[in-house]
């Protein structure tokens, strides 16, 4: 080999090694989402009834957000905000699209609007392989399919719920191909297994894995052995159903942790755990204590969720962060960790903050940031600092000091007039920019207020 050729080969190898090194420095991201879980149904949330040691690791080895919020009070809108980094009300995604099915609207109109960019659309250009395992709930027809919305891999179901039991009818697919569900294990176990498979298959380059459990969403089909155990322990069959589903989900989070450890990936993996909306008290028997309300409400029980994030070397273990944050903040956090510059125009629409900076920078703790919620039928709320305004149709607004009254029992509207007036004006300005609801005809009570 000539000296010149040797140098060319040598330099090429160095560049390749350097590029591989840069790729490996970018953290893997595992985003774990539970479904309809209660605020108090995890041991890192002080539950003494349901042990969740694997989920607890996220908070123990990282940060627990005590004022963590989703942007929607039900499944599909919440996921739309999470995956786009934009308030979903700004593109009309304010309810589950089952409403459109009820009105016989075409399936091609029922889903997260295709003009919206999702997390995969942002991360793939940065060198990430993207996958979702589990529940989608953002559209049923081809234009809305995960594989066309920035995800390289999809294993799961498109609807908002699925049976768990192998004897029940399930509609599970892999990258658009319908599977024989009779050969697939109990759904929560299968989600854990497929998550591990994805991690192993993509261990050599950065990946983003969205683990979207359907537990403990209905139907309440718990494993018999776990149901028997928790029925004895709790002496309440309904709560035992919820506990069994939640505990089994935690077991599968343990599978993910073990895979990351065995492959030496844990040190460079961001792990997030949160829930899609407030606990479903009536049908899933969740425990939302001490919050008022439940799934679909704009009281805290509908939008405030368990939330934790870990990243070794970047987040001090055991951190407790009390400043309000939302799921809109995760996408900017992931992009920054991947080396993106949030000031670039391609990220201009994102509405969240970089959580790593917020946690670690004493000068970037914006406690008084305004946070907004708007759902169908003119229900909404706003939080700013300790105060929260609640807006319900045909009622006077309500004002609560969440620092002193997390259960929202004492309405301060008549005593904190300056605060309530200012917040109401700010909320109405924000609301005025929103488009009409999607997926069902607007009734008089649903029209935007002028």
C-alpha cells in the first residue's frame, strides 16, 4: 500500500471512529407511559398498597416532579401534546377521536393532523432510531399510522384500549402487519418483551423507545395469581384489579432495566415515567388522593400525574423538583440532549422548556410560567405559580392556591380579585387563538367565546 493511500485509509478510519463516538455519546431515550393510573398508585408516590420498585427507580436514581402535568385530561389529546411538543388544542385535538366515529366522520379525518411533526420527525435527523411498543391512539387509517409519523418500528394496537388476556380478541400488529394475537402473551408482558427486543436490536446507535403500556386501563383483566394475591392483601376486589395490573406493569419495567444493564446502556439512557392523564377512579378503580377529580376533569385529578426522569451523571439521584412542568417539556429536553440547538427555526413551534437546565440551573427556575389547558365543551384551566383558575361552562370561574390547597376545596375568586382578573384575561387571550374542535359538530355551548 502506498504511503498516500495509507494516509487516506487512516484518516477515513479516524473520521468513522469519531463519528461513531459522537453517535454513542448521544443518550438513548426510553419513555414509559402508563394509562389511566392513579396519582397515588405507585410507591414512589407514597402508595403503601402497590409495590412498584422498578418504576420507583426512575425517581430514586433521578428526579421526581411533584408538580408534573399532562396537557390533556384524556388519552388521545394528552399523547398528541406529548409527542408534538405543542399544545394540542392549537390544532383542535381536544378530545378522543371516538367522538368522530360516533358522528360517522371518515376515518381519514380522525387522527393527529399530519401537518404536525412528532418526536421521531425531530430525532431521526439527529441519528436516532425510533420505536413505539404498545398503545397508539392517534389515528386508525394509513396517514396516521406510527410508521408514517416518524417511528421506524411499531408493535402494538391503534385503538385506545386492548384486551390483556390471551383468550380475548385482540388487534395487535407489527409495522402494519396484523398478528395472530392467540400466539401473543398477556399484553403487558408482550409490551415488556417487545421493548427489550427493540433495545437489543438497536443497542449500537442512539434510539428513542416509547413504551406505551395500556395498564391499568380497562378492561380489568388481571392475571389470576396477582388478583388472588392483592385481593387477600387489600380485601377489596376492585382495588385488587388495579393493583394487579399496575404491579405487572412494574415487573415489565424491570425487564427494560435489566436489558439496559446487561447491554451496558443504562449509564447513557434517559428514562422517563409518567401517566397519560389523571386516574380513572370509576372504571379502573384508581386512587387519586389527595387530588380532586379524575380522568377527563380539569381539576388536578384529571391533569396532574406521577412523573419522574433519570439520566446518570446529568440528574442528581433523589432530586425532588417542585416547580410546575408539563409533558411539553420532554421533547425540548430530548432534543437538547441529542445535540440540537433549540434556537434553530426548525424547533420554533415547540412550547416546552429544557428540563435538565431547569433542574440544574438556579437562574432558570421559572415558577410563574403560565400553563394552559382547554378541552371540549368549554372546559379549561390555567396555572401560574401557586394559583390555578378553573373554567367550566355556565359557571363562575374558580381560583385555588395549590400550594395551600392541593385538593382544590377553597375557592378564592372573591378574595383574590386582582389575581383572578389578571389570570382570566391571560387565559382568554390564549384561548382566543385556538381553532374549532375536531371530530364532532360544534354546538352552541361549544363555540369559542369572543
